[in-house]
C-alpha cells in the first residue's frame, strides 16, 4: 500500500488518479453493454431516464397543487382555479403511478441485460479456461482461484458483470433526478444554492464510494477465506466425502472448522462494513443537517420573494437532492465489485497468453508446424528434464527412454517415481524444461498439438467418469468420429462388460449416474473397464499409441493377472505403453522400463531383468509373494 497523501497537492493528485481509475472502471462496464443488444439497452436507458424524470415531475406538480389550493378554495368547486388544481393534481398522480408501473419494467429489462452480459462473460470464461493447450497455466493457484470464483459469481449472478452493467444504467435515473431537482431550485430560487447542494451531494457520494472501494478490496483480499468456507461446505454437503465423514465421525470437527473459518472470513468484513456504513452516515447526517439548515434559513429569510408553489418546490427539491446523497443499492455495490468476474477472466487469459508466449520464446524452433507422420521407429525421451511450475525439485533430470513403435512397453516404478508425469509430457500437457521428446526423430512440439493428441489414446489413473450414457463414455475416446454403435458395442464386449451392460435398464444408453433419470452406478472395476473400452475405441478410430496409467488398480486379482496379455491382444499392432507400480502385471511386456529418481535405472524383458537380479527382480519378488498370497 502506498503512503497516505499529506499535502494538498498530493491529495489532489491522488484524487485525480482515483477519478481516472473510476472512469476507466465505468468505461469497462459500459463496453460490456453492447453484448446485451442495442435495442434492449436503448429501452433500458429510456426507462431509466423516465424513472429519473418522473419524481421531478411529481415534485413540481405537488408544489403546484399546494400553490393552487388557496385560490381554488376561495373560488370554489367548478371554478377555473379549481380545474387548474385538479389538472396539476392529475399530473402529480400520473407521475406517481407511472413511476410505480415503470419500476418493475425497469427491473425486468435490467434482468435481461444482466443475463445477456453474464452469458457473454461466461463464454469468455469458457474460452479462457480452454485456451491453454497444456496444464501449465492452470498451476497458478491464484489465477485458478480467480477463475473459479468468477464462474461461481456468474452462475449465481449476485455481483456479476451483468449486475454492474445494469447498475451503471440505473445511475441514469438517479442523476437525472438529481439534475431535475437542481434545475428546479436554480430556476425558482437560486443557482448558487442549487450548485452548493449538488456539490454537497456529489462530495458525499464520492466519500461513500471511496468506502465501497475499500470494502471491495477487503472482499477480494479475503477471497481465500471464502474459498475455504466453500470447500468445507461442499465437503459437508457433497457425496464425495460422505462415507469418510460418517465413518471417521468427522461431523463435529467439520462443524467447528466451518464456524471458525466463517468467522475468520467475516469478522474483518464486518469491521470494514461498520467503517463504511456507520461513519459516512454520521458525516452525511451532520453535513446534510447543516446544509439543509443553511438553505432553509436563506429560503426562510427570503420567503417573501417566493410564491407558495416556489417555496414548496424549493423545499421539496432540496430534500429530494439531499436524499440522493444516500447509498444507491442498485448501483453502488454492483459497479464496485461486479466486474471482479470479468477482471478475473481477463487476467487469466493474459496469464495463458504470457505462458504460451514465454514457451514460444524458449523453444523458437518448435513454432514450425509439420503433420504427424505414421509412426514407424520409436518415440524417444532425449535427455528430458522437467520440473512442475513453482517447484524446486525436478521430477526428471536427463531422462532417456525409448518406446518402440508397435511393441508393448511397460514403465514401472514406485509411487512418486514420475510415471504419470511422463505420460503428461508425452501428451504435451506440460513441456519439458530441457531436452526433447521425438517421434522418429522429429520433436513432437513441431506437430500441431491437437493432431498429436488425436494419435494418442491416454487413459489416466484418475480418468473421468462422465455423467453420460455408457455409449458416450466409450465414444468420448474419439470425439468427432461418427456415431459408431457397432464399434462401441464391440469394444464394450471385448473388455468383458457385455453382461453388466445387458443388466442396465437402457443398455448402452443408460446414463452412468444414479441421480439422472433411469441412471445407474457401476462398480470401480466396471468403470475401469469402461475406460479401457474408451482406449480401445480410440484405437479403432485412428489413434496409434495407447497409454494406460495404472489400468488395473480397481480390477480384481484374477482380472489383473491376465490383463496385460488380454489388452495387448485387443490393441493389435498399436504401440502400447502401460504404466504401473505393480511389477507383477507387466511381465509379458516386450520391454519393461524401471523408473527411479527421475531416471531409467533398468530395462529389458522380464526374464532378462530377473536374471540381472537388480531392483526389478527385488520388487517383482516382493510383490509377487503378496500377489500369490492374495490370489491363494
Ligand atoms: N501438479 C503437480 N505439481 C507439483 N508436483 C507434482 C504434480 N504432480 C506430481 N507432482 C510430483 O511429481 C512427482 C512425480 O509424480 P507422478 O504423479 O508422476 O508419480 P507416479 O510415479 O505416477 O506416482 P504414483 O505411482 O503414486 O501414481 C511426485 O513427487 C509428485 O509429488
């Protein structure tokens, strides 16, 4: 935070900066308005203008009614003065009724504008989050948090860019009324008095909005606390942790933690809110009373110069003006914090761009694009080094690894050896920090990333269980290919799911989520088979390399034992890469690679490696004993 301005000059400069920032912020909001459609925005602007004019008409007409009462009473019912009184009364009543009728119209139009603007920002958010081809930019926790909270704000639409846009337009009504009241006072009474009142109102508004800016800053500073509260709420209310919370008896702990986190988050906000709402209110009351008193004193002293209508008009307009110094709930908070979601989306998009640009500068040669050739020789990791963004310790530091095309390669290693990271690098979800990965001698960064990925069928350890039909869950292995039921059926049968699918209420079309109509839930092992079917489907649709990361984790012992040969048979001549920490499942691979401390420590065939009696042999025997125990 900068030093508080002390001298008048510094204060003036700070005030100028704030004004510029405010103007830029409003301009940003205004630039979103065209997304709502010009016609709709014009209708809302017209309605807000009318809503600003009607109270002024009402004030003027009411003053005119009061001014006409003595003459009308004296002239009696049916006289010209009486008719004139009735006419202005009709105008006042009309203005009042029109205001009442227009308010809901303005709200409805505002709702529509807000929804359209939010829809547009949501599209931008989707584009920004899918813009990055890799996972690198998603490692920045702050950018990710901002994006997540933006999505939430857009979803609930409470303080969203759409609300900021309608809030900005709502100011038209307020400032039209303010101008109208000031003009009434200026015309009827005194322009200096009108100017003094307007300046007082604007200064007070400025003070209040300054408080709101502070409040908005406090809210974003406390965003991390808010996220923790959301996380704990999801944990308590969601299905994911329901089992553990009950079994471990975590309810009490969860309740206490939620309460503590909530209070930690809310207390500074409450304190800030008191400062924002209490002190400006006190100041406003004092300033308002003094100014009102002064204006009334002058009006009173010169009342003999005013007609009754004039006097009432000046008095009510002055009160109306001072009322406009209040907080505008429909505009102030939405314009102060409603753009956070939009800013977060913009920041994230910039972050992604910077990341891609930096990558392009680090690897200038890879900008050249060439089509992915039909693999014939090998995929090679050549002196590959890699460190996750923000981490000090490298996962790989000079990794050399050859995956022969058309063969079955298995990469084994203990937990944390870097097996999944290797797959992520191969799929270009991250790029090596040094070295390169090649296909038949060509750096894979030279291939368009989508084309390269279309040649890879990767089933990750934590593959996604889509809440969609069985057929879709399999077909997602190769999106864009025509709806090929015959192949889907064939791969589903080949992974041993025929009976399980036949038992589902709608067969292949059964949604795999119990909460969906006609939906069903599969067991962990059945899900794993669905994922395998997804990989096989990708192979049938043109992918050349299939990677399975821990594919047997949820399979039973019998299924696990025969898994590799079975899958290799189904995969035919494709290049297969099997990742596992279970040494016993990979014995039939053509090539077994042992990964340890980010390097290949051993490689060869099963018999070879056993004969060598090294790390592989040690871990194989260790696990084989356990495996035999479990099977026996
Ligand atoms: N997104 C990430 N950010 C930072 N570090 C990570 C990330 N993902 C993995 N790591 C670290 O990288 C190392 C290798 O992880 P990796 O998941 O590749 O291991 P693995 O061999 O697949 O392990 P496992 O058998 O347990 O799945 C580990 O030390 C892990 O903590």
